[in-house]
């Protein structure tokens, strides 16, 4: 009876450990990119570097040198690894010039954004708070 209970506890602990390991691996892969498109309403295009602009969709990841353009009916919410949130309004263009988040050394982290046109609401994250 006691042996069975101990085996169940061990199996439960092993399962929980596997889940935590999988989450850690996923988190590392997810944050390898600077940020992701959290929500879209209407039209949003994304242009990474010198590539052609393409329609964006929720879940798209992006890094430095990325331009977002919303249509007249478009709005988007972008979320960043350090907790920053950008709400891009209709008829807007936002360039993510540089974004680097180093969790263990915020002094090495940097964020450079340029609102090229339109409107933006922005909540700063750990990078701005530390620098």
C-alpha cells in the first residue's frame, strides 16, 4: 500500500518535471524571437528586413528591422519578451529598429522603435525600466 502510494507520487513528480521541461524548451524557442503579434483587427502587414510585406496573423513572431502597417480598418497588439506592449492604431506604420532582450543582464538589452505614421499606445517593459 505504502509502496504503491510512493510510486504514484514519483510518477506524478516525473510527469510534472516533464511538463516543466517541455515548457522551458518552448519558452526558450518562443523568446528567441523578440516578440509576437498578439491580436489583429482588420488589415495588418509585416515586412521583415528587405523582404516583401505580407499579411500578418496572430502568433507571427518578429525581431529587429521589422515594419508593421495597419490599414484604414486595422489595429494590432504586439507583445515583447520583456513585457512591453504596443497597440498600433488604424492607418499606422511602426518600425521595430532594434530589439534585444537579455534577461540576465538588462544593461545589454535595447529597444528602438519608430512610429513612422499614425497612432501608437505603448506600455514599457523591463528594458526601459532598467535603462
